[in-house]
């Protein structure tokens, strides 16, 4: 039996210090991700999820787009192939684009002529729906052709941003320029109508900013980067308005338009919009000399992580505004924690790490990815959560689709991109951020390198690497030591290495590497009892279980003999790790011997995949 480690505080204030490049210097990202088309995942954790994505998630999204809803038909109508007006919500175009991005990503590692032909068919409709001047939005084209750009809350640029991202993904996957040309025409139209001395505009839902940076990287046309910067600078100066925006109890802060972006210090408003804003700010700051942006991102990161983030990495506690209320307001049963917001946390924190080479951002990214994001899709890949609470009476279940279907389509584009978060490179260094069984092929210091990672993480605590440079090569290999890991051991070719992670939490191995060199990393992975910050009122007198990056929960189906509202754990509770069974086979469960009872905890992301019943993350605790 295992005793829990010393109780750790989760929402602790941490000291503020600068981890970015010096202000005043060029703010280029110091690290570059190894693209997922150069990474083959072959482990027992992510590989099944990639399979369920390819076999079920994409098929669900495709069926919804063209069979069960009017999303594709809206493009056919706008292209004058069908008759009728726009059907559905005004931002439904974005779901099509996100699904297309997911299909394109899937094609990169899993060529599929049928799906590629489907994309070609959809792209033809989208190109046909684009107006002669480059404008593209089926809601306005079909229903309100004379009201373009009259309401900043109607998501014209948001839909366009997702279109640009999908087009770039399609070009990378197939080399075809058909969709990319549509994106360029739309972006050129925006650049002609918006910018200094032209029409003011503050997108109600951020997304276009980061998309324009992607298009800039693909085309090397600087006007797209400049437009992204201009759009960010429009915020906080009284230019914004919109139907939801102007509601008295939300106001400009709902869309992060209450202060200039360089002055942001507190998290406010809609959670997903905020994440896309911060991601876009980081991307623009990486290309321009914007120390004020960098400082603002640091400030608001602390506000999010120290005072407004759930243990699952989920954010946005309030359903009324799909976002934030006040510091430490983190209810469990009514937690909103939109799946898209957790995906946004991954996007933003990965950028923060690219700036800083600091692994604490990956700690947060990993927490969100393994808990907040993965809970949003069923193990079979065909059912989805929009809202991810930390407690349930048994009446909260995943659905096949939603009227507002941003989360399923977002999941469809995120899962196949997971490989791009594992490895990073700089001029003569390699960084390993995530422990995922995989084979990666890339260059470092001008040398070709194949890096093979073998592990059963996050279920087990060992990782082995085989380093295969094309010829002997000198470079530094940096292994992230997760924040949850209090002790670790490291061997190179069987020799125990004395190593301490620096302030940035990487164990650095610098040497001349030869083909077949082996690295073994063993990270202590005990069960931890986690205490919330004392200002989180709902969690006073409670504890949560965490092992490695995974948060655990109690489900009624494993504990039928108990009333989950009455069970408790204590400092004397003994824990053991067991193999999960049935639908959760291949996972690790935690058995807790307490008060003469045996409780079974399972990973939070896996809940509600079996029979319905109560669920709790935070459990009563007896001192």
C-alpha cells in the first residue's frame, strides 16, 4: 500500500519573475515545435485516441456537416447551387472550417483518398460562395447582404480566421493551392478595408489574429502580420460594439475590449475569446518588438493560473458568460470549463513556453491537455462535452452534437495535432516537453536526428529514449521535469547522471551523441492528495487525488455500495495502483483504503464512458 505524499497546495500564489527575453530585444520565439508530420505516435495512450479520432470523431463531424445539419448546404446556397436562405447559427461556417482542418491534419499522417476528395468537394463549394471582392460569410451573403460589418459580435472575422487556418492546413497536407487561394483572397479583402485610416473594427470573438500570423508564415506577405497587430491594437479604445457585448452585466470586458491589450493584467469575460486573444498576442509579439505585450501576457498568466484555474486545467467557471466571474470562484458541480477553453489553454501555454524555454508553462499545458481537453470527447471518439464539471449527480452526459457545435469541431482539429507539442528545437538544442511513445525525425545543428521515445506514460513512471543521429553530433538534449515530480533519476547508456533541473525545469544533457545512445528517465509518480487554495470556498475541508499529470475522480459505477456525498479520505488513507477493467482496460485506477472502506478512483478524463452515476473530484477530508 502507498501512503500519499505530503499534501500540496494547488492554487498557490507564486512569485513573479520574468522568464522572457529581455525587453527591447526582438521577441522571436526561441524554440520551434517539431511538426507532427515528423512525429509518429505509437504508444498505448495517445495512439488509441488518434485511432478513435480518425475512425469516429471525423466521421461524426462529417455526417453532421453534410447530412444532419445545414452547414454545408449553406455554402451550396451561397454558391447558387441550391436555393434558400442561411439555416442555423450565424457562426456555423466556422464548424465546417474546423472539421476541414481536422481532416487535413489527419491526412498528413493517414492518407485517405476518400476524405481528400471530400475536402476537394467542400472547397469547391466554399470557393463558389466567396464573393467577387473576396468576402466570405454565408450568413450575411444569404440573409443580410447589405449588412456586412455592422455588428462586431456576428463573428465575420472569427469564421474567416478558422477558414484561413483550415486552408493553411490543407495546403500543408496536400500541396494544393485551391483553398489557400480562397484564404488569400479573403485576407486581401480584409487588408483593403481594415487598417490604419480605414474602418475601425474589434472582432467580438478573437481568432483572426492568430490565423493571419499563420498566413503570413505561409506566404511571407507582411501585410497579414501588420493587420493582425492593428486588430489587437484596436482593443480597449472604445471602437468595439455588439449585441451581446453591450449587455449591461457584461460590457466591453466580455470581449476583452475594456483596456488596451498591452495593459491587461486581469482575466475577464469569455474564456475562449481570451485564450485566442493571448495566443494571437504571443504570435504577433514573436514577430515584432513588443515588450509591453510580453509583460501583459506574463501578468495575466499568473491571474489565470494562480486564481482562476481548476485542478483539471479547465477555465471559465461561469455559465452565464462562458467565462470568468471573480478570483477563486471555482464551483465544482456548476463549473463551466468549456472544452474549447481548455484547448485554448494548450495553445496559449505552448506559446508561452516557446518564448521562454520555461517548463512551468508546459506543466499547465499538460494539465489542461490530459484532463480538461480529453474529458471533452468519449473514449470511442463519437460523443462530446461542451461543459466539463468537476462533480455530477449523474445527469451530465456527452452528446453526439450541439446546436452550438464549436467543441466537437475543435476537438476534431486538436487531437491529430498532438504530436506537435512533444518536441521542440533551437539552434543546437532539443527539448522534450511531453512523454509520449513516438518516433521523431528532424534536424538539430544541421544534423539529421531520429529520436525514439518508449514509455507507458502517464500510467508508468519510466521513459526511455534512443538517440540516433546520422553521424556523431554534439547538442544539448533537455528533458522536462514536470512540476508534479519531486524526485527523478536519469541514466545515459546505463550510467547514473547527477542532474538537477535549472530554474526552467529541464534536465540538460550536453554531449556528443552517437547512434544507439540510450537515455532512461524515471520520475517518482506517487498518489498525491491535493488541497485547494483556502479562498476557494467550495473546496474547504476537501482534497483531490492526482497521480502524475492525471486528476482522478470517484464514479458511482465503481463505488455502488457507497453514497459519494458521504465518503471521505484522510491523511492515513492508504493508496494502491491497480489495473482498470472493462471499458477502462489499459488504464490505472487508484484504490483507497479508508475508514474500513475501499474506494476506487479513475482518471477524470475517462468519467461517464460507462453507466451513468454520480461523480466527484473533490472529496471530504478528515485531518
